[in-house]
């Protein structure tokens, strides 16, 4: 049973360092047989991204860090994604898994990974792969090339995310977990 994993890049321009890191995770998932797609929030309508999330087994959420948190584009996507609560008719993230990929100028922004993880796990009841990935400039040879160590790390996360997606999809109990509030 093939799993589908999409990557959602929340950077202000397509093809940035965050997209490069997400592509590494997707390559790791694809190596296990998963079907993968990368979507750029800067170039994709939010409604189309939400529809893609609905059809996927897992999502790699990625963003550069600005002012110690993930981007406004990613915040907008999450704010517009329903949870099946308070009269909402859909819950695209229910029964899904996610990985997080955040990028920044220095290691000082590493703890911002906890904010995105908390929103996904607590607010949406998504099963989030731990730990998240955080890369600063040292993880790249250039804007579109990861170092060998970074590429190996993203590939390992992609393979683990594909395994986690298959496990959650196969479990009636895990796929039925919903937000509490």
C-alpha cells in the first residue's frame, strides 16, 4: 500500500533553502515507494494546498524562521485549515502524520521548531515525527544543495515519515484521533 506525502514550503519565494530541505525529506520518502509532491505556498492557492493535504497520508511542513516563528504564509494556511470542530465540515489533517522542516540564519532559532510542532500535535491532533529538522546556512553547500550529512538526515526523516504514515493509516485507533477542544 503506497503512501502519499506532500511537502508544503512556507517561504516567501519558491525554490529557497526551505524548499531544498523539504525536497530532501520527500526524496527519502520516495525511496521507500511513497508518492511525493512539493507545493510552494508562494505559488499555490491555499485552497489547492488544503485539498492536497486532504488527499495525502502525510505532510512535510516547512518554513523559514522570521522573528522567532514560522512564516505568515504557513500561519495563514493553518488558520484556514478546518479541524472538524465548531461546525466545520472538513478536517483535512485528521488521521495524518507530519514532519517539520524549519530553516534560519543561525542556530539561535532552533526552539521555534516547538511552536509549529505544538500547533500540529495539539491543535490539529496530527502525529508529528520527532525531532523536527532545523537547518541554518551550515546545512547547505549552496542555496539548492544540502551537505552530505544534511541530505542523509532529510532522507532518514522522509523514510521514517513514510513508515509512520503507513502505520497511522493502518490503525483505526490512530487515524480516529481528533482535536479535543
